[in-house]
C-alpha cells in the first residue's frame, strides 16, 4: 500500500536529528523511510564507542540507496537499517556492526585508496551479496506494491558510486568528504554551473556545483570518473561526488584535485612557453586522451571513452607543467561485450567552436564509437594550435602570437552552429600556421601533427596513441639535440 502521507520516525542523534525537539520524532516525505544506524566513533580520549542515530530518509531511490550503500565497509564502521511499514517502525530496528567491521582499523581517507586486505574484501563481498539479495527482494516487493511508475527525482546515484567499486571512494566516505568541505571562493562559471576553490581538512580542492538543470551532466561525469582504471596523471583527479537536498531542491557536487594555474585557456593568456615546456604540455594532454580512448581488456578492464568536448577550457595546468583533462559530462563509453556505444542520456552538445566538420555537417554516425574518437582528435588539433602560438622559439625567442581561440579571426565571439559550419565545412578553413613555427623543430613537428589531427576526413586523422608515440620519440631526439 502506498501511503498518501509520510510516516513518523524516531529521531535521535545530533547529526541525524539536529532539531530533535519535536518529541524526538520526525516525519518523512510521502513514501520516505525511517532509519537507525550504529557507528563506531572515536572519543577525544581515543576510545572507541558505539553511537546510535535514528531519523527520516527521503523517498524512493535516494533513501533506498542510502539504506543499501552503507552495508559495505567504510572509514568509520557504520551500519544502517531502514523500514517504512508503520509509524516509528525504526524503534524496533537494532542495527549491529558485524564482527569484522567493529574494531577494524579503518582505511586511510585518501583520494586513491590502497588495496584492501584480502580478508576484508572477502567479507565485504559476502555482505555485498547479502545486501544485494535483500535489496533485490525489497525492490521486487516495492515494485509489486507500487505497480509501474516513473522514477522520481532526485535520481538514483550511479551504481559504481553506491557499491564502492570502480575508481572512486565508497559512497558514505564521499558523502563525509562532501560534508567536510568549506567553500572559499568562486573561480569559474559556465553553462553547467560554478566552480569553487574549497578546503577539505586544510587541503585545497576544486568543487563543481551543477545547476539543477544539469543533473544529467553530474550523473554522467560522476559515472565516468568512477569507471574502472580511469585514474591517470593527465586526467583530473576525482575525489568525491555528492547530491543533497529535498524533493524540490537538490545540490549536485563534484569534488576534484585543485590546480592553482587554472585552465589551459587561463594559463596561455599570460604564459610564454619554451619548447621543452610546450612538448611536456602537448605530450601530457595527448597521454590523457590516449588513456581515455584506450580500452583495457580483462575482468577489471577499462572501456574506451570519448570525451566529446575537448577544448582548452576543459584542460587544467598542473604545477609540474603537465595537463589534466576535465569535464566528462558529455563523454561516451564503448561497451565492448555488447559492441555498443553507451550514449549519455544528455541533450547537451559539445562546444561549437571546437566541433569537428562531421559534427557540424551532422554526418557523424552516433552508433560508431571510433567516430567519436576521431572527432576528439580534431578538437585536440585545435588545442595544440593554441599552445604553439605561445611558444617562444627560433632566433627572436620572445616573439610569440597573442593568445587566441581557434577561428577567433573568422567567427564572432559566441559563434553559431551556422557560423562554424560556413567556416569549417563549407570553406574548409583551419587555423593559420605562422611561418615562424618552422624555425624550431618542436613547434614545426607539432604543426605537422595538428594538421594531421584536424584533417577533413576523420579516418585519415592520427589517433591519440600515434601522436603520443611520435611526440615521445621527438622528445627523446630533442633532448639529445638540446644538450
Ligand atoms: C571553469 C572550468 N573549470 C576549472 C576547474 C573545473 N572546471 C573543474 C572541473 N571539474 C571538476 C571540478 C572543477 C578546476 N579549476 C582548478 N583550478 C583553478 C584555479 C584558478 C582559476 C581557475 C581554476 N582561476 C580562474 C581565473 N581567475 C583566477 C583563478 N582546479 C581544478 C579544477
């Protein structure tokens, strides 16, 4: 039976029930849940105590996912039980910490968690299996009771998020991180939302806050970041994702490493690169893209991923001069077992200025995954062009072109689809290569590579791996020459 009102739950514990004055009860939204938790906490004296909380959870998937998610081990051993059959049903819940959770030394809260001890993993797998069966049973019962109905917002968290598998931290740890974030200052705005510099336990982190209308981008980006084997030094380091709020209001966050030099677009405005710096930068971006595009086979393999919005604003510059690729809200994955492109359920399209001719001509075959990789390579060619303009090379080493976006001289600042089509497809134009670039082998080599990346005919374009290998060879030769 579906109730037309929420249910009353017992409410206890400061974190679960901050204003627990209402006689120690709270009322859920319609179809919400009551919960009870038990958690190991460390007292100031360094002793371990059990803390119990109880309260209300939101309806449907979001509440249900929380009930399910905490059945895997977390930094603070914690177990949650949920119910929704009657008022105050959580009074009879008695969650207990399984023996392997209580008294276990919690794993360090690091962005990249180390391998868990095999015993813990085996135990976790067992619990996960029981949790899965229980969840499946509960879902079946709920489905039977509720009949067919559309999923209600906020959306369920991506599967990898709740299970703790893939490249991310377990959900509750991510939630804990999100709760401990202090926003410092806004450092960027875009059509997706806003980026903030924030602090987490004294460290600087970047937080992307998505507009409520961009739920699909948040979901997709979170999912992509937590793809198995996604971590790479040239891909922005993912820390946590969280969604919070009530039925009518949600806040979607994505927490990543912070890079003080900002985006490549910001950086190139003022920086002048010498040839080794240019090569380092170009090689790192290509390495990030080659990793993204690569599929790694095996049970714990990585699917091939195409970015679909490569541009200098979506690339960050690290302190060591290397770059990291960001913004995966549009990315697509190739599911090798099903020979299928898992297209993002997202109507957003890439940035018009960087769109490949086949995207502008609307001839790109969306069922052909290779086509997305080729379109990424076109955009990469434009990014390499932006970098080369800022490289001081040749006899008059200080002579560089001012920073410019590709096609800055032939389209308006916010070009329309038709503006770009006229230039890139109809007239077949590409950014100009200044004659001074021929004077330095590094810039000349990159100029030749970028032209092979932005070729009109997609299959003729170089792959990321080919560009990476050519640059590696060039770098090695150059090092010898430069000494
Ligand atoms: C606005 C584009 N953007 C930048 C970052 C992100 N998007 C981002 C993407 N995904 C997840 C989280 C964040 C980002 N930015 C930094 N650092 C940074 C440092 C300084 C600036 C901008 C960004 N400046 C902008 C111009 N004014 C001076 C400061 N680090 C990581 C991600």
